C-alpha cells in the first residue's frame, strides 16, 4: 500500500464558483431525473457522518405522493472536533442555499429550513443578508421556494435528524423511532430531505462539474473529497478539503506532530485508531467513517482522560428518553472511574464493554448506539491506561 | 400588564401562537431576561394555550434555555477534549479568579455568570468560549482578563 503518498488537497467546497444567479439558473434548468442520476452516479454519501447515499435520499422523497414536502439543512454541528459547517456557512453560505434550492426543485418542495445550532447564533445577521439576496434571485428565476432559519438551543442530540424535527416543531429534541424515515415522515410528518450543510454544497457542485469528474476523486466506497476538521496535537489545526480514501498513516504524516499515538476519527461518536493500526486503516466508509472530525493525540496524552471527557459529554447530552443510553452513559462514566481508582477490578472493564455493546444494539438513536465506538476502541487499544 | 406579559405578547405576535412558535419565544425571553422565570413560563403557556408543564418540559431540555437567573453576560466556556487539551482548565480557573465565582455561579452584581459548555465548534482554535452569542477563541489567562475587563466597563 502506498502509505507515504502525499494527500491530495482539493478546492471545491470553498471555491468562489457556483455562487451567482446565472450559475443557479443553469443548475436549476436540469430535470429532476438528471439531478438524481448525477448524484447516484457520483456516489455522494451524506457528509454529516452517517453516509446515506444522497441521490437515493432525494429520490425516495421525490417519489412520495404527498404534495407537501420539505428541505431541511442540518447545521446543528455538535460532534466534538467538527467545525467545518460553521466555516461553510460563514464563507460560502450562498452555496448551501443554492444546494437547497436544487433539492427543492428536484423533490418538489416550497419550503426549506436551516436548523442552526445556538452556538452559531452570531452567524445570523450574515445568513439573513445572504438569504435576502437568495430570495430575490428565487423571485427573479420564477421559483417558489423560501428558506427560513430555526435556531437550536444547545442540545447535541438535535443533530440526530428526527430529534431535529421535534425541536423544529417546538418540542423536546427527543429522537423518534425509525422507520419511518424522514424521506417519508419528516418535518411536520411530511416527506423531508434532511442533509448536512456540506452535502448540499457537494450536491450542487456535482451537478455543475458532473459525476464523472467528481468520481475520479476518492475510492469505490468513498467517492469524492470532503472537509476535515483537524484539531488536537497538530502543528496545523484547521479545515482542509481532502480526497477520500487516505490511510490514517498518510493523514498523520501530513498533520501529526511527529509523536502521534492515536487519532480519533469521527468525533466522540467515532473510532480511536492507535498507532499500530495507522497503516492499514482507511479513513472512509470502507474503514473508519467520519463526518470530518479528526483529533490527534500525542504520547503525552492520557487516553483515560480522553475517554473520560467523551463519556462526560455523552452522559450530559443523552436525551434521557431510552434507558440503555440514559443509564448506560452514566454507568460507563462511573465504571471507568471506579476501575481507575481501584474500587473495581480490571476485569470490570469486560462488564463495561458488554454494556456498551448492549447500548449499540438497544439504544433508540445514533447517540446511544455510537457511544460504544469510542468506548471499545479506546478501552481495547489502551487497556493499561484505563487501569494504571 | 406586567413587563413579562408585555414581552411574551410581543414575542407571540412576532413568532405566532402555534406549538412551533414555542422555542423562538423561549429564546426571545432568554435573550431579553437571560433566563425563564416561572412567571414567564406560565405566561407563555397561557399565551400559547398549552400546559405550563409542556413549556417547562421543553425549556429544561435545552442547555441554553436557562430556568434559573443568570447574569447580564453569560460566559460559556468549552470543556470538551480539544479545548481541554489546550489548557482550557487554566482559562476556566483564571475567569473564576477574576470574577470570584465558581463554575455555575453568578456574580453578586448580576453581571456575569460562568458556565461550562460542551463543544462549541472551535476545536482548532481552543480554548474557546461564548459571551452571550459572541465567540472568543485561542484564550489564555491574559486574554480573558482583557476581555472581561472590557465587559466590566460596558
């Protein structure tokens, strides 16, 4: 494997292209079938982390008979270690709205919403200004589509799509049972396309440059490029657009500080990759998937502290609706503390691993289901740090 | 009409009186009052014609919808991993020393509240905090001293 190949940097998301009215007109002239086919051909998968094929999502929603449909942009970027959506909205917000308009035209929606996390409220004046221009252009192009902004109020779980709808509807942000999926039963119980901020931009770009060109980037399972939010022990933290399909080794060669012992891929809900697995772990859907969060840890860091921080996060952010997650997060947190203090034997870690496995199977939503990802990968790879 | 009744009515006129209007109204009250008093929540329930328990249940779900009095400036400092790795604790301690309050407390003059928050989305520029809606990044004890001094003069 060509592990030392330098990473390919890409400039699609933040480029100045595809911002103006003429560009929008051009892309909106495509038929719904063309748009969906282009997305399917491109292999684009959702950029928020879950990775559902975007073309299918748009197709399923389009196929619904209900005349009332919605386009929702998920800007509730709360995963620890990710901050790219803020930057997209700040620098090329118009592209997001254009992508939403493309989606609306494709599925047949008249209303769109941007659900912005409360922590990004400072972006509102700028976004409203861009929206004013956007709505003028909609009018000029004769398209009946309006976007409104709904503001979150500090709840990580609202990034879960069905919890986000509940929050938009004025309720506690508690995830729903799935199925039915949003394509069928979303905002206000109507067919809804809900995509991550970056996904709307990528969908727009793909429909301008063509699937063929986009396809050339990435691997079979992870097509294209995406934004990475890079933080932790790195001399060059920030946001980078990179071609998908690199190994953790390649990534560390570029961004590490020379002493990287682990990389957390996908945030607190993601996976911890230890040094010995850098070379054979691919960052992408065939290996470790990520919504963009990449946190590097060097040998000065205690992985117990890292896990402790994640579990503290999860126990606070669990919505408390289902028992596996509500109780599980607390017990994992208390459990590793007890092992560390010597109040429980090291073998208690096995009990905790079983608990996190149970949560994976039984929790109602992605939050509770993914706590086990970091728990397993940290406890199994850094067991001695959990005990001593 | 009391001050809070007027505010709730204004917000309901602006955002509507549907269930969907609830969170924008709650946000509007917090923006003005910095917290949701029992009186405010009861008034919102009356205005929207829903049970006060529904209002309370929704408000207490969200960490930014405070139901206890807060200061004029609410400082939320990130405690999640990337910020904490960049000596976030020192910054928290510095603020605590400057304001002479612990995390979770409000200064006696009701000007500042110090809270910890989960990831604010500035991991590459940690430690980060929000003062009301405004983000501040790459904090050091020296930097927060200057920032807070500025707010004290306001």
